[in-house]
C-alpha cells in the first residue's frame, strides 16, 4: 500500500497534553508518531477530545494548534493547523 502522508513521520515516545481552550481542561496523552504536518496520539481510557486543540509537549518545549482527523478510540490522528 502506498504511503499517503505528505511528510515523513518519526516514531517518538513523548508525553504531552491536549489543551481545550473553551473548557480550560487538559487531557494527558502520549505522542507516538510526529511529522511536520501531524501527529498520532494515544490517550489511555476514554476522553472527549475536541475537534481543535492545542498540543503541548513539555519535554520538547513545543506547542502547536491541531485539528482531529481520525480516531479509533485509543489512537488519535491530528493535523497541525498553525
């Protein structure tokens, strides 16, 4: 199957937070894949992930706005928006 991603992705094991500016809440997550255009996250247990959110990765001193693209209930794929 051909690769559909526009940017090369890199496997990571980083801890992060999904920030919901409207509800002023944070959801703990793990960052498993990272590219210039998006990310794959794992969230233990069920979570109400917002469609648009700020992803914070403290160990990398990084933060970016993202849009949720897909989920299977454990893994979440998001595209960076800004």
